C-alpha cells in the first residue's frame, strides 16, 4: 500500500499547490476545499489511517463534484476537482493517526 499512498500524496500535494496559486477564485476554492474536508471527516469518522484515506480516494471521488457545486453554485471555476478534491484529501491526510512530521509512520518502524 505504500506505493498507493505515495502516488496519492503526489496528487494531493499538487492539488494543494494549485489551490495556493489560485487567482481571484481562491476564496471559492478554499470554501469548497473546506466543505470537502468536513465531508471526509464525516465519512471516515474518528481516528483513521492514511491507507484508509487512500482507499476512499481510490474508490472514486465523483461525489466531490456535487459538494463543490453546492459550496460555490455560481462559480464553476471552483468545481475543479483536480484542485479542490486533491487539496481536501491532502489537508485531511494531516489528521491521519499514522501521519507525523510530514510522513507516514508505519507501526514497525523504529527511530534510533
């Protein structure tokens, strides 16, 4: 699953970069991203692992489009899934119980 996590993180980091570089629509993009983060929190519930977030992402993110439309109905630029969906997953990754210091901490890793 490490490869899946690495691939997803690459996409999510890219989404966060696009969000940070967004022009005037940035406010709407931020609003949509925050709405998606709240929905991820609802879907995954309490403590979760990064691999669970990756599994949710890989199972499909079409549902994110409707949340984007609802959060910014008059701003189609804010519906850009490659930006808002990936940025939301990237932000929510930081809440994973096995995420620390910018990396995934595996239970059998030892820091000496």
